[in-house]
C-alpha cells in the first residue's frame, strides 16, 4: 500500500508479527519508486536500523542499485543514541560537551560538594556519584524540567534524611550551569532536545516539500513525540509506528500504564490528538494467519486489571478461531536452563542448528552482555565467529590490562604477583629480545620473586646478590661461570623494571598528583615497558583497542582538570573504573546469517529464528538504577517519569521480538549461584497458556544435547578416562638408599611423594609472594627456640621472656610475615615466651643440651647399606640416657599412631641414639620421647610424651624392625610407589599431589582402597 494514500496527518503501524524493516523497505519502493527514493528523508530510532534498511532497499531494488534516501537516526535519548543534527540548526547552538569531559567535570563538581554530601569521597566514588548526578541532569533535560527548580521542589518534598540531598542538588544545578557557560558548551541531552525542538518548530511552520518518513519510534519523550507529530502533518510525511496493538480491547487499552508494552504508544497517540482507530495498518489484508502470536502476547501482557478477564479473553479468541491459542503459541518454544552457562550452551546449539539450513538467518537478543559473550565463546566450538554487538570492555584489551597492572604496581612495587604479571605480559619487551627477556625473567622469578615477598626494592636486589654468592660457592667452575653470567642479567632486568615503576610513581612524590600528571607518568611507564629492542615500534596505540586507550588517556590528560588531586591508590582505582566503562566495538566479521544483539540493537531487527535469552527479573526487564538523590514520590512531584517507563519500553521490545514466527525463550533457574525469578512477561505468558490448557511446544532433546556436549562419555576412550592411582616401580639402582626419619614417615604415608622427591629429584617451588603459613611459622618458631637456647645464659636472667619474645618476632619477620600480622603475633609471642622460659628453667640444670644435632644409622640389607638420618631439634643428655624432644606448632601424632609405627620420627631417632649415631650424644639408652606443642594463648605450650624412659627403647626397636621390613619390601623390583598408601593418616596436602593426579583418581576415578 502507499504510505501517502490518506490525507495528512498520516499515522500507520506495522503489525508486530511482520518483519518491520523489510515491510518498510517494500512500502518505500512501492510509494516513491527507485527514481524518487533519493529525495526522501527517513528517520529511524538507531543507526543500526538505518544500515539494515539501506541493505534491504538495495537488495529489493531492480538491478540491485539505486540512490538511497537520507536515512537519519532520531536517537534514543535515554540510551545515549546520537540523533540527527541538521547542520543549519546545529550551527546555531553551542557545541556539546564530550562524554568523558562531562564525566570528569561532574566528578569534580561532586568532589567540591563534599561538605554538603557529608563525607570524603575517593576518586572512583566521586566518579560514580558524578555519573548518578549526570543521569539526574539528563532526566531533567529529556523531560524538559529545570534541574534548579527540581532541587527547590525536592527541598519541600523530602523527608529529613533527604534534606542533604536536596541541598546538594540545588548547589550542583547552579554550579553545573555556570561551568557549562564558562566552557561555552551545552550538556549533551539538553542539546539533543533543543535540536529536535527546533526541527519540529521549523517543520510545523514550513513543512518540507520532500517526502519525510519517521518509522520505528515510540515517541517516548516529548521532544521526539512533537517532531513525529510535525512529520505526520507534513504534505508528504507519515509516521510508521512499531507494533501498535489495534486488537487490544478498548477497556484494556484505557488501562494501559507505564509498564505496559503499549504505554509509550498510547501516550504518543494521546499527545497527537488522534484515536487509535485513526492509525492504519501498513499491509493490512495481506494474510493475517501469523497474527495470532501478537494477539496472544498482547493478551498475556495486558494491564494487571485486565488479567481478571483472561478466561473471557481466551473465550473471545476461541470464538474467532477455535485453535487461536495453539496457533499463537506455534513456533514459540520455552527452555529452562540450570544456570548462565547452561543457558549459553542451549542458545548456541539452537543458533548452530539454524545455520544448518541454507539461507536461514538467526539472531540472539539479550540485555545480558556477559551472556552474549558466553554464547559467542560456545559457538567457537563449531568454528562459528559471532561477536556481540555490545562489544567487550576496554579493560579486556591487552594494552589496557598492562596499563592497569602498572598503575596497581605503583601502589605496591614489590608485590611479586604484579611484577610477574607485568614481566609475562605479551606486550612487555623492556627493549630486549624475546629470548633474552624470557631467560632473565625465569632467573628473576626463581631467585627473587618466589617465596615470602620482599619488603622493599633493596631487598629484591639483596636476594639476587645472595643467590649469586650461593651459586658461585656451591657449583663447579663451569657451572659457576654459567650462573655468574645469568644472575647479572636478572639484576639488569630488575633495574629496568624499577625504572618503569619509578616513572609511574614519580608524579606522586608529594603523596598526591593531578590526573593529568599521573596519566603522563603512566603513559611513559607503558611505553618503556613495551619498547622493543633495536628501536622497533611496539604497535601499542594501533588497532581499535590501542586507539580507544589512547583517546581515553588523551582525555584524561587534557579534560580532567576538574578532578581533585589523586593518591596513587585513587588513580589506580579511577583508571580501573574508566577501563571497565569503556566498550570496544566488535572487530571481526562474524557469520553473515547470525547476529548477537542487545535489546537496543535488536529493535526492529528480524530473523528466521529469534532466541530471547536472559529472561529473569532484574535482567530483562532490568532493575531500575538506584537514584541516590530522589525518592519515587519526589521524582513524580517534580515531573520526572517513574522507573516503570523504561520497563514499559523494554516490554515493547520484548513483545516485538517475541512475535517473530520462530522464537525461543530461555530462562536460567539460577543466576550468580542463587535462584532466579522468571521474567514477569514469561510468567504471564505461561499463566495464560495454562489457563487455556495449551502448552508451548518444546523440544526436550535440545537441553539434553546441549548438556551432553560437555558431559563425560559413558565409555570414554583410554586417553579420556580418569587417571589411575600411579604405581611407578623404578629400577632398584634408582631407589633411595638414604632417608631421614621425617622422610620415612612420608614414605609410609605417601610412597609416591618419596618417588617424586628422591627418584625423580623434583623439588617444589615456592609460590610468588607466599604468605607465612603454618609451615613457615613453625620453622620460624623452631629457629627462635634454637637461638634462645644457644644465646641465653645458664641462669636465663630476669629479661629472658622479653628476649625470647624479641627473637621470635625477629624470626617471624625474617620469614616474611607482614607488620599487620606481627602485631597479632606479638601477643601470642608473650604467652609462648612465658611458657618457653619456664620449660627451660625446669630442664636445663638436669642435663647437657644438644641442639639441631645430626645423626645417622647404617642398616645392612641384601641390596647394600641403607642409611637412616635424623636432625633432632633437641637432645637432653643425662648419665646413661638421653631425652629426644621435637617441637610442633600443630597437633603432634597420637600415641596410637606412634605405637603402630605410622609416626616413627621419634622412635627412629631413638634407634639412632641407641646405635651411637648422634656423635656428641654418644651411645645411650633412649630416655623420654617428648613433643613440645607450641600453641600460644594462655597455655603457651604443652608437653606431650610419646615414650616413657622405660618404654622408649622398645618403641625404637619396633620402629627399626618395621623400617627394615619396609626396606626389604621396596627392594623387590615389582613393589610400586603408590600414591597415598595410608590416606586416613594423611593430615596435610602433599607437595606432589598434582603430579599424582590425586583428585582425578581418588574422587572421580577408581578410588583404590
């Protein structure tokens, strides 16, 4: 039909079940023809819709070529979509302030109003509150409400706790107006509204001669609505509304409110002064078989008051067609996923299936950008590239990640995890070749960054120097020469890294810096980090991500004068916030028949299969953004719309998309690990279907297939089966012939750990920046007891407790414990010192004290001598016997474990003593076998005896006999070194559990007894 067949004003609509843009393209060609099409002006809501319309026009044109009309974006003001700017009108208005400059200026304004807010604000907090203030100003400007007047009204309407907010808004409205005037700029939304107003006024007074068509807009704001009214009244003008429900009963239409999908259209029609019956359907009478879907959705989403008549509505639909409800639900499927990951798998599988049919198109529409990225990732399983139209955060780009790392490292330059992240970043070059950097990085990591973290930069340098000295002294001439060349390279690398971090820290020499100075220092540090050797370019600022990051740094350097001075922590937090809020547009070309769209991008789009995902409350519809300034009642009083208006527009988008011929709705039952609530629209649609006793068609095999993709196979091939418990059986010549008493205990508990350490000769590496755990704390307490026993006089003296406490804190500090933890340990040290001094006084006069005494015992076997070694924490020698004492900071083995031979450390040490293996102690009868459990707290410590003087010799003999049996058992070539041979005795995770794949075979696999 012709767009201009009826007299002005011309209002038309395209049914929701019909593809909007293809229908509009056909109507434009039918009405104007290819010859006159180039003279027309077409307004659409978004630029994406304009691009799709242009493609449709070219595809439908005879010969595939024609002169396109002027396609302009009206813009969704609340979604910050840029509108059409006629040059002659735009030139008469001041320029608009840039988006980033606006954020910085508003954050600075908020910081200046801290006294009114009543609290100090960090830079990210000021930016966040500035964004909220910006939304308030934007809402006032779109609704054409004076912000200053709004603040005055709020003062009278607010409760006591909102008085502060009202005063701040009054200050901010005036200060913002003055700041914009000083800059000679206009606020963004205010300028857009002014442009639309002036264009509407011009066309109302002097209507354009050329054809003007506005299509797809709901006229949600007054300025847009008035422009649509002027276009509809033009001699060759018309407005094409999206999905106006002409079939909704009049009583339900009169009750349509803000949350209803038709709410915006009802307000527009009322503002235009026309009746709903005056709106004509574009293409009416061309076959309405597909209209039942839109009818069913319209009834399901009817106003709440009208839902009481659902049974009557169902009866009315069945009067028109007995199968109306079934026809409306035909082609609509509903799937419930377990969680977001399951939802993404189902959506990806459905899209993949649709692409199997030649020429079939498909689209995913969801407001959840994270879900869209999950679906994109899931599609790569089949080699399908489909990037989300929402793009990805700039923070995910490598260059931005490096910038954030350098800013964070400037706070704490010795954090080994951050230093390693910088050194191993793919962009880091440090003016070195890749090979040279990798070798020096490994050395620096091994000798300076692993283990407890260094306290300052000098400590890192001292660690490398100490490692150099140790290597030179411990290796042969050739080995020493090689290592001597390696460690200076690591020191050079550390020096270069220090120069880079100094560049980032230099602006904060006085404690604070301007954002411009901090940005300049950070950019200098980034360029030093990525500089390649021989002057090669790094390409840091090239490509979409590099250009976007460069633009952000440029604006942060030149436009951030309003921001308050920043600490190094504040600057890092500010940068992280900015990087997360910046989005990168999709880069690659995706599949030509597949689109992944947000709700805004999905408006007016059509596809053969439409998948709507994220249908949970709080996601779609999105929860209204919290307003830190105004209550709902205050917003209503000053003329701002309620939050439900945005829900109504979102409901319209849902209704349009759900009316597609083939549509799938997916809802996740859990989100973020917690149960989710189905979207209100999904719930109402299901309720209506149940009332009609009709179920939406579904394919239960789809979720099953999606989950089966990642499910373990019932009969997997050998290379996919869970690992079996390892049973290495090395040759006898490689099996250990020398073990310590503690290693024997490990041999009993976990033979595989003995194999890994003594046969494979693997040593566990310390983690970077390892905190002081139970093992390190226990070693520090051992060293403190040893130092105290060696250095204190025989009578101990009056200050013995203070001296012990001081020694203990020194050892804990040397172990890497941070000052905050040391403050807590100081109280425990006093309790331990009190107990330790009392213990010393009770034992010293009665014996000769031997500390950290080494001993060994040779055991003859059929395959040669086996040497048992020990290093006793403390031996107290008496006339004919000696007590053996071991310190424990955790729970010592029980008496039953010692007697059963599962904890043979002290009994085997006694056997060495009985054999004369401890040189200075001589050959003596074992006395008491004693554990000292160091606890802290009021008790301080506890003595736990595991062998009385008369019984320890028998324990020693039994332990030695058991060891001989074990040696003989493992001297058989077929005896394997199994993992966790006695799991019930395993109190701690082993150093080699990951190599033995304990979790895989013990939990998932065979779980050997």
